[in-house]
C-alpha cells in the first residue's frame, strides 16, 4: 500500500489559457481549488509536493513547491521535465483539449464578416505519463463527464493507463467548477468503485489521499 510520507508527488491544478492573440485566450472555469486542496492534504501527510498550476488567484502553502504555468504546452513541458523523479502524479488540471493553430502577433481587429479560429489538439499530459510511467509510479487522473459517467470514466482510466480515476459529477448542484464542494466517485484499475457524498473540496481531498493510501 502506498506510503505518502516522504514520497515525491506532482499535482496539476487549475485551467490552462490558450492564446489567440496578445490579449485574448481560450480558457475554462476551473478555479484550481480541488487540485490545491489535494496538494495541501498530501503536504500535511509529509509528501514532497510539486504543484504545477494554471492561472488562478489562489495561493498555496510554502511547504509546496509551486510552478505557475499558462498554456497546456507550458504545463506539459513542466510536468515532463520532472516526471522521472516522481513517485505519484495526480492530474486534476482542466487542461484545454484544443488551442489556436496560430497565435496572431498583433491584436485581431474586428471585421464585419464572421470569423473562424482553427484549433489543433494540445498534448495530453495524462496519456503521455500513462505511456511512460514505471510500475512503481502511481498515476491518478480526473474525469469530468456529463453523460454515461461511469462507463466513460472507466474507459478513460484504461485508455490513459491510470491506476485510479476520480470522476467529478457535473450532474449535482454544488459540485465542480467554482464551487467549494464536490461530489466524486473514485475508481481504480481493478474497477473497485467508491461513490462519496457531496462535501467540501478539503474533505474530498482527504478521501482522495485515503484512497491512494489504500490502493494495492
Ligand atoms: N488531461 C491532460 N492533458 C490534456 C487533457 C486532459 O493531462 N491535454 C487530463 C486531465 O488533467 C484529467 C484527465 O486528463 O486528469 C481527463 O481530462 P478530460 O478533459 O475529462 O478528458 P479528455 O481526455 O479530454 O476526454 P474527453 O474530452 O473526450 O472527455
């Protein structure tokens, strides 16, 4: 069973911002609260935590090594640089799946006609870690689903080679983006499943850390 104290754990949190031009970006409503709560809980348990965090105004304790990033590519680069040296990864960031194919150097001027922005996929951090992780490294992903929640989460776990996936419910008032509460189901690679009540993100973080400690 994984021990937490003394382990090196990398946590991703928050949104990513994908630039369109010098003043605009594509982003999402993630606040980073869930990931930061997990980083704090791991640190309290004695882990050596690195937090790779997208744009957020939230602060984290001095005991946590924090790397602030903006885009999915920045987050990918920061995580990959540190990946060989980690015991565990918890990827809670709401990484943009697409980015503008080209970034305009000057602010795009308004015209009368409709406009289209061509998008290309961003690198998938979780999938890349799933491909390269060793059998000693524990990989925990998040899944945000709006339909066929459990099936999709299980598929994501297999596809991205995770040890555990945390399904965030969006079908629950008070859960998810921007809220202080969350409602999760934790599924491991043996398909053991644990559904939790709606609770504060601090309490959810404790459940996540307990699930990691019990994982075998
Ligand atoms: N993730 C990542 N890098 C990306 C996209 C997602 O590391 N470029 C991670 C998230 O941090 C999360 C997990 O992948 O842990 C699931 O993200 P989600 O957006 O729900 O899944 P997708 O693979 O994007 O699948 P879909 O959009 O089809 O649901």
